[in-house]
C-alpha cells in the first residue's frame, strides 16, 4: 500500500516514532487501516516534537475522529476509498493474479 501512495525514497525506514513517509520535511502517517496504536504513537511525536510538520491520511469516515485526536498540529488529508480500491485492484491484477 505504501508503494501506491509514496515514492520508494519517501517511505520511512526504522524510526523512533510512527510515520510512513517524509515528503518535503513533513512526516506523514496513513491511517487507512485504522490502527489506533500507530495513530497514538504519531500523536506522541506531535506532542514531543512540536517544531516538525505532520500530516495524516485517512478515509472520509475517519476524518472527524483523526482531526479531533491529533488536533491542529497535523494536517489531515482525506483519501478517496474508491481511488484506493481501484489502485489496489490494479496492483493485484498486475502482480498477484497470474
């Protein structure tokens, strides 16, 4: 999934906190899987490293919760479920279905 959203050089390696990519100095977490433990660790980074820039990606139905949970320190971007579904279908057709 990360490869569909980010370039290989943008995907996070082993780090001290949760994030999936770093683009133009902004730490990005995708919350499409609704993993609350990862979201909480990302919020801890926001609290303890306030001078950095943060962004979370989520589906429309997750937006209100994620926005309230992370507060104003992170930008929240909504990802279309239909777009993700289409991209995943294409990925499976290309790589997994033979």
